[in-house]
């Protein structure tokens, strides 16, 4: 456990910049001095404790910040929460001089407790590791990949329509029993209260375009789930016909001239060639590639379709792109950037609080704890070591190593506060007393001291019960 004294200078500077950006967006939404102090403390506490947990924050501050006061402030001022993420993003874009980039869309699951009555949009999820069912939350994330940094720019909670989920379950059961389609109930009408992941992704794209119209978007990347006609066309139209790259399933039909095949069958007939590509602008790797401009039947239009297989893989994956004027190589190298969102998910869950104890109840609790966690990610991009590396065009620091540095800086700040005080010995004694109060050992139920083990002796009057009965055949 690391301790928190005064808020570190880079965190205070970041909060001040967010306040100025917030006032430019909405003059009435600026941060008060109390709100600044609270936000700076929470951001540092998230990085130090790797959680969004008021009890942990209280212990890390040695009781100088009560969990009740922190939680109360968290629940106040809805107006402030509505614009804070946009203001923080404006700070990052301005600080790093970002004018262009590629947007990446994906979603991620976060397991929660088996019984959750107040966790927002918690629902049954398929566990990718075990193949079973778990309870948890799912979020759709929009990531901006730029020549300088990679930064989250939008996030939204997803939950499937319970009526549609129940229909799918019933549909599978009726199919298994051989019930004709005419006798099975129709699929429920889409409920606007439960938008699909594709609709949520389009909403995030539109919000980003509206908030930052001067940022040039050079492409949009997504995985197979988002490879639908609606998503590809609407996402491209949002940014004036920008290139959108996704994936097709291997059994989707494509048409070449007058013949129609499954995309897998087509590229078996027209195999590709080996070609070197640069992976995310770095190392070069030889891949097997085939490409053609084909009519995708489900999309009712011509797309650029690419069959791609990395070295060591047995099966092809099939990319689909909206802009037919791009070269095959450029589409392939652009799509390698999609992997960066997987790196972001790993960092976010492991080091930035969201995957640990971000279990604040109700919709406001979930949304605001998620925003706090993302602000922590933004804040690390303003760390002096990170800024120095980026300005010198050197590789950026990892989130994990920056967190360790912040933890050490926070501890050293506590030590400095003691040694630089007018009465170092008295200050140390006061801190030690606070620590003893906060870290009072808890009672254990493993040890039986002070409790009755019960009577553990035989009873003479029941000895006849112990008579050996004859064995039966």
C-alpha cells in the first residue's frame, strides 16, 4: 500500500488545464477549488491504488480523506460530469498537437459479481476463456490512434434487449424440437432503449465528430461484429466518405462478374501471394494476401475484399473496405493498427482501476467511475517523463511503469512533507498515529480463540450404538 500526501504537481497542472478547457466549452461548468482538490486527489488515488474504491482511497490518505465525503462529492453536480471527459480530451489533443488520426471501434467485457442488483447494465456474458456464462458489464470503446499517442475518445455501456435474448433462447428450443418457422413466434421489434453495439459505435463516432470537427480522420477500423452494410456506410458518411475497414465472415457471399461464391471459396479459386507488410509502422512481416473488388451480397454494393493469413496461421481472415481507391498494402497496414485497442483494454483493466473495484452502484456510479478511470489514462499522458519522451520522439512509457513511478513519487511526497515541516518528529508521530487508526487489524474467523469448539468426547450412554453389526453378504 502506497500513501497519498499532497497531490502531485503534474496532476494539479492537468486538473487546471481541464478546468480551463471546461470553461471554454461551458462557462458555467468550471471547477470550483473544492472540486479541483477532490478530482486531483481521486486521479492520484486511482493511479496509486489501482481502483475506484473510496475505502481504499481513505486508507491510502491515512484517514485524512473520509470515504463518506469522497463518495458524497462523487454523487454531486451532474452538470460537471456531462462535459468533463470532452474537456479532458481537448487538453490531450491540444497538448500533443494532434490534428489527425485513425479511429478504432471495439467492445470489451468486464466480469462482475454473480449477483448484482445495482450494477448498471450487468448481464449474462459468454466467458471467452471457459466458454461458460458469467455476469458482467460490456462497454463499446472508441480509440483514437495518432502519430503521437493513442487515446480513448468515447465509451458507452451495452446491454442486449432482454426480450430479444429470451426470443433467441426460445427459438433455439423450438428449432431443436422441429417446430416449423411459421409456427414459431416472430422476432421482437427493436427496442430503442437497448441499442445494438453498431448503433452505439455510430453514436460515439458522431459525438466525436461534433465535439472535434477540426481533427482529420484518416480511417475507421473495426472487427467482424461491425462489418455490416449499415455500419460501414454510415460510419464512412459521418466523415465525408473516409475509408472504413472491417472483416467478413468466411461464409458470406461475394459476387464476381455473374458468379456468386462464399468468400472463402472465392479465394481458394484465386489464391493470393506472399507479401511483406509493416506491422503498426514497425517491424516487417511476410503475409499471404489475396485481394479483389467484389460485390458483397449482404451489402448490395462493391467492396474491396482482402484475404489475409499471417505466418504460422492455418486459416485466412477476410477484410472488407469501403474505399475502392486504396491500395491493398495500405489497407493491410492500416488494419494492423486495430490491435492497439486490445493493448488499451489490457492496460485499462490492469492498471487504471476499471477492472478492479469500479463497482459503484446505479447508472451514475458506473458512468462516473468509468469517466474517472479514463481521466486517469489521460492524466498519465501529461506526466513529465511521458511528455519528455514524446517531445524527443522516443518510445513512450508503458502505463504499468508510469503507475509505479507515480506510486513512488507519491510516497516520496509524503516523506518530503514530513522532513520539510517545522516539526518533523511531531509530524511523523501524527502520521504514525493516523496509520495505526486506519490500519487497525481486523478480526479473523479462521482462528477459534474466544469461541466454543463444542464437546468433542464420546458419550458413555451411547456406547451400545458402537456395537459391531454382523457383515451382510
